[in-house]
C-alpha cells in the first residue's frame, strides 16, 4: 500500500519535474528569438503544451501545500488524499 509519505514524495517530484520542464521550454523559446512565435516553429507548440500541462493541479503551487499537509498529518481535501 502507498503511505501518505511516499505519496507526498511522488507528488513533490511530479511538481518539481513540471516546474523544470516549463523553465527549460521557456528558456528555449526565449533563446530562439522571434522565429519561435510562428506557427511553423515546433517551439511555439511545445511552449503551449508545457504551459497547458503546468495548469494541472499537480504542477501548481497548491501541490506543495497539499504535500506539506500530508507530511505533517494535517487535513487535506478528499480529492487530495491518497
């Protein structure tokens, strides 16, 4: 069975991975210059995709509050329970 602590660790790793991916794609987009904003650029699609994924609850700052609550034994919303 998955414990609250192991579940919190997985959630924290997913949030960190999301954050790192967004930063990498943002940097690549910025380095590509104005060509990156055209529809013909693969980077503009990647930027939209990664920014859309970053809107998921597992990638937001809220997940760190949930992880903290799980680790310290605080109450969390039912949808956030493991």
